[in-house]
C-alpha cells in the first residue's frame, strides 16, 4: 500500500517567487561559488535555503541531473522558471547553446593536442 503525503490544502512544499534587492547578488554569488566548488559543467540547479530568522543563505545541494519540465506542479524547476518570468523554451535554448559551446571548445582542444602529438 502506497501512502501519498500531501501538504495541507494541497499546497506546494516550497513557494518560489522573484527576488529583489541585495539578496539577488548574494544568491548569484553563492550559486556561482557552489557551482565552481563542485566542478560544475553545464546545467545545474543550486538549491539554497534562507534562515527565516537571520536571513542567512545556505547552499543545500548542487543538482546536475535535475529534471527539466515546465510543469510547475511536477518539478521545482518548472516553478522556478515560472517565477523567473523566463520562458521554458529560452531555458532549453540556453542549455543547448551552452552544451554546443562546451563541445566545440573541447573539440578544439582535442584537435590542438592531436597536432602536438603528430608533430
């Protein structure tokens, strides 16, 4: 028998909303620092929580394999995309462009190494 746990009144566990003010730069810096510390490449969702009393931000995890769906009721990324005001299509386009850029750069490095070894 499976038990399905739901939040009261069928609400979401977390509510995502746009942020403003100085917290924007703090979130960006913490996300970038976490991404670099984990050796991030490509698309990654950095989960951050904020202490309700102190306002201090904490990095919870870096998830490089999180699902990509625009369904805000199915994945957190869907809710995040909706709150950000960016279209799902634009997010996917950026993920693909970044992958192509990285693959092209890696191919360029491989070609340079091949020239060095063949010389």
